[in-house]
């Protein structure tokens, strides 16, 4: 889901769509439905998955460090 995210320009709309998609995947992983009325915090606690926005931000910083350490003159 985060393939190539190092080069994305993160907007609030994109972050919201990523979070919605991640939450939908977590709900499917747990096999619960919306009728069960389980809070998002509870789902996140059970799956122990990091927030997608935090993950993408970390990947962007890692990529920036990689690019900054280049010595081949590009």
C-alpha cells in the first residue's frame, strides 16, 4: 500500500483516503462488520498496525536521508 510513497506529495485528502483504506483492510482482517460498532481505537489496538500516515512520513524521511547521502553527483 505504501509502494512509491516516498515521492508522493502528501495532502490532507490523500492522508484521509489512505487512513480510510487502511481501516477498511483492518476491519476485513478482523472479520467484523459495521454493525458490531467497534471503535477505531479498539480495532487499531487489536491489530497493532501503525497508522499509515506515520509510516509514509517515516518512509519519506528515510528516502530523503538516502538521497542526501549520495556521493555520485546526481
